[in-house]
C-alpha cells in the first residue's frame, strides 16, 4: 500500500480514539483510515460471517485478532493509515493498523495484510 493509495478507493474515516496498552502507555490520537465494513462490502464478503479476522504478517509481528460482525458493522473497527495528521509511522504499524474503539491496544493488529470473514 502506498501512502494515499487506499484513500483514493475508500472513503476516509477520521476519529479521536484512545489507545490503551495497560501498564505500558496510553495515547489519545486522531486516527485516519478506512472502515473495515466498507472493505468487506466492496469485496462482497460473506453476509452470514460471524467473525471478521485481521491478520498481521507472519514472523515477529504476527497477530491474529477476531472481531464480531456487529462491532465491524457499527464502525467501531477501521484500518488506520495516518495518525495526528501524519502518515502512520512504522512503529505504529505502517501501512495499516487496526483501530478498535472500546478495545485495549493489544487487540489492535499492526501491519494488517489480510482480512477474513468467517
């Protein structure tokens, strides 16, 4: 994904969301990205899927996290490509990082490269 490339295809979502990594740090930031529900609509994902699973890359940053379809449908999960008006830095998951309102940062998948609807 090239910076700005995904924003030409999908409508941008921009929200202030608190990222909490218990015992480590908190950051209140303005995240900008694309709604996972919009990606699923365009991909014609299974309408009967119970879980939407986001994957980080195999290796050191491998992470798999499932989200209920109602969370995704309500817009509480999106993929950020920018934070506080700047391109998402590598340490925060460039090119795409899950932002999941009402969830701890440990559920926010970095370096998202795959989405599954099951």
